């Protein structure tokens, strides 16, 4: 999922299937969606989320679901770590 589609779907009220829904139901992204958007592995996404103590939603099957705000926190942290590693 490209970053522009990723962010546009959250802003437009579209759900992950691309359907617009004007209800108050939040849009969630899987760890795989987040990993693809940021360019890291699913393991890295889960590790950063755990280290930041982000309280993610989990499905009955154990699938972790992230809100756009949580995705933004993970992305900012990943970028910070990348900059720190370059020093």
C-alpha cells in the first residue's frame, strides 16, 4: 500500500477495502500494511510498537491492528532511529 493511498484512506474515511464510510468507525491497518508503508519488516513494526508501549488492537486470531496515529508514531520513531544510526 503506497504512502499516499495509506494516508488518503484515513483522511477520506475510506476503510481498508476502499469503500467510503461516514460512520465513526476508525480505520485500522495490519502490521503488514504498516511495514510495507514504512519499508521495514513486520517484526520491526511489532518490536517498535512494543518498545513504545503502543496499545494496539488485536483480533481473535492475534492479528495486530494499528490506527493511523499509531502508524505515524512508529514511522517517526523508525526515522529517528535511522538518523541516529547515521551519526
